[in-house]
C-alpha cells in the first residue's frame, strides 16, 4: 500500500531578475482570473533566489527554457517550452507559466522534484529530467 504525503521542504529555485519582475506582475494581474495558480506562481517567485539578469542560471528553468519532466504520479515524460500565456500552445509543446505545471517548473534544475496541491485539493508531483 502506497500513501502519498506532501513533501515538507520545497526545493531551492533560481530565477533571473527580469523573470522575477515580469512573473510577479503577471501573478498580480492574473489573481482575479486564476487565483490559485496566480498565488502559487507568486509564492514560487517570492521564495526564489534571484540572480541579476545576464548571469548564468546554472541549468535552472527560465522563461523560454525547454524542459523534460516526469509526472511522478503517472510516470509520463513530457518535453515542453515554458512561455508566457500569450505564447502558449500546448499542441506544439509551449506551456504557460500561468498553469500549475508551468508555475511548478520555474526555477527548478535537472534532478529536482516539486509537489504541490491542485485547486481541486489533490497532490501533484513532477521531477525535472533535463533543462535545455
């Protein structure tokens, strides 16, 4: 029998200064439309280590990054590019940072996993396999 429990600690994440500013504003603007996801994104940005724009992110997921990740519940592996909402098109693998998976991916590096609670109250977990 397997029991799912939330991880106590979130993995450390790193984002650029420009992504931090833009994502904070995006989360604020989206708070009326998608409050749970906007709040999740805002929390992720707030807890991130922010490096000055132009400095290397050492393999961390940034806006425009191609990311291969595994859904830890289903085992399904996907490769997506993390984009702003207006550029999103799941049919060509462009996932919005303003989705729960997109917000979870920002700032993670290969080998890191994150678990979060869905708006419906369930738990989701993913692991980053590769950042390109």
